[in-house]
């Protein structure tokens, strides 16, 4: 996988100033208002909100017990039942100095025999 050229600093800056995703836009607008102390009308205009809708966004944010802007990825399944069962069988065969192929040929289940 090739390493791409680094982004221009102005492109990186635009990522924060003109967010594409709705949640990122809300986050950046609220951050500009609460952290940077910018006036609400200026923030609303800068991020494409009407002054009233930005006030509603601030209202909801202040009353939200645990606001969610960045979601953690959900973990996948921890077990794979079919693989686990096959693995146990393979380990048992190997302990007997046998192989999966010899058992599948004896049972007539070898992929080449079913052609």
C-alpha cells in the first residue's frame, strides 16, 4: 500500500472549518461557541445554522446528560462456533498423528472426491 502525499495545511484547516458530517458540524459549532467564546449569531452563520436553530442546538447540548459525537466501534463476535468446532476436531486428529485430509477421504467428504 503506497503512502500518499501529505495534505496541504489549508485542506486540513478546511476539514475543521467546513465539516461535512452533521455530527462533526454540530461539534465544531458548539466548540466555537462554548470554548472559543464566539458570539452565537456569528457561529450560527459560520456553520450554516439560523440563529434560532443554533440556540436550540445549544439548549439540547446543555441538557444532554452524555452527548454523543464520536461513536466507538462496536466489537465483533468473540467466538466463531463453526471454526471452534472444526479446530477442536483438527487438534484431536493431530494428537492421533492423523490429518484432516485422511479423515475426510475415509468419510468420503474430501472436496476432490465430490467432483
